[in-house]
C-alpha cells in the first residue's frame, strides 16, 4: 500500500508498535536479538580491550568478561522498549552489531533508533548502511510513523556525522540532558519526518545499488552527497 505523508488539517490516527520480526536485505538481516543465538558472535565482534572505544558513549560497557556481556544482552533481548535487533552480516553469517527502536510512541507515530553498536568489521560497509535503511523503511513504509528520531551525546562526532549521512536533520542540543556514567551529557537531536522519507529512501537505494560501486567495491557517489542536497520539510 502506498503511504501518503501526514498533512495539515487531516485526522491523525495512532500507529502500531514495531514487532519482533526479521528484515532481510542484500547485505544484512535484522533479526530479534537473542542471547543464546547472538551473544558469542557479538562479544567477539564488539568486546575486548581493542573495542573499548565502542562503549564510550553508551550507557553500559565495556564489559569485564563474556559473562557480564551475556547478562547485559539478556536484559536487552527481554526489553520491549527499547526493542533490540541483531545485525547479521550475510558475508559470514555472524552478528556484528545491534540496534533498537526506542521511545516508541504509537499515539504520536513517533519513534527513535538508537543503542547502536557496530563492531569494527561492520563499520563503514554497505552492510552497515543497509541496516539503517531497513530499519527506517520498516518505520515509514510498514508502520507509517510520522517522525523518526536519532539522538546522541553531543560530543559523539562520529554519531552526529552518521545521522547527517543517513539523511537526518539536525534539530539542536538539549543541554545537561542526562548523566551517563557519572558525567554530563548534552544531547544532539536529529529527525526524519514522513514527508522527507521518499527522497531519503531514493537516496539510500541509489547508494546501495550495485551500479554505485566499482569492481573494487569503492562507491561512485557518496550517500552524504546525495542527502546534502535534500531540503528539510518545515
């Protein structure tokens, strides 16, 4: 069914909650997080001293050992909001990261993507980008949400660049928003709204298309450049 974006003057109905389902792409599968299935692979790809930096801006981690990480993952797998999914790389079948939907507000058709952890072998790959595309597509095309949010520590420049690359619009800084691991967190807010999604979707699909990569796998056109020309809808 073709979705028409919400507009002024129309009756706005509540949405539905995201389900624990599987989203399959060309490079990755997004699947409900399960400790017994994904813990070992995720620990291998995201933990250890060489990966401590992945957890700098997260609410938990780094972890002392596999048992601590397994307990952390079990809590996440049981959660309804945030609702967690593992990101399984088709190249070898391993879960190399996870992400979640959170602050799920069906009454307002508003939802956030967050708690994103990508292991080094997933970072800066087509698989990593496709994961975010699949999650956004489900929110807008299947659930018909009006607003898709991205928030991060304002000091997390990598996350802020990623949000812009994926087509989110910067909205501002919430000062002294949280205390995380005993320190202040100012939070940077970003969003995509439903009227912007068709263009963002086309840009994702153009970037992910096989024709956008040469024989060595190098991109011909960057996703940042595609999204940089997109005007925010006010």
